[in-house]
């Protein structure tokens, strides 16, 4: 079965490029709260540093699916985490998950 990527360009499969894309998604969200000056790094935590709430993570999940397709399933990713791990989730953990998912999809 062939899947069609609905985006204009193929998604990157390396951490720096994925970080840049996720940072862009987060900046768009943070702009709405007037927090566009926050630097997003691999160590940035969603709750502690960005002050995102669960609804914001739902929005991020939608952005991830729009960009990467169904091969990156944020809900599945967080379902494998304990509550304290979700609360302390760092951008780098998501970046690593996205890279793994894209590489796995490329190998199949």
C-alpha cells in the first residue's frame, strides 16, 4: 500500500531539521499567547518552560499529523508514558520520536 504525503516537501529525518520544524509549530502556538521570545531547544519542556496545557498538546498533535502524516502519532507516543513523564516531557523526546517514526516509515 502506498501512502501519499500531503505536504509540499518530504519531511526531514534528522534531529536538527525536525527540531526546527517542531520549533516553528510551537512558535506559531506561542505567538497566540504573546510568548514568541522563548527559545525552543531539545531540553525545553512543554509544561515547565512553555507553559503548554493539554489542549495545546492536542493542537500540536494536529500540526504534527498535518506535517508528517499518520506515521507520526503523538497520541500513541504519549500513551506509552507515565503521567509524570508527560508533565516533564521535553521537546527533544518528541524530536527523537518523530525521527524514529519517519525512519521506520522510510524503511518499510
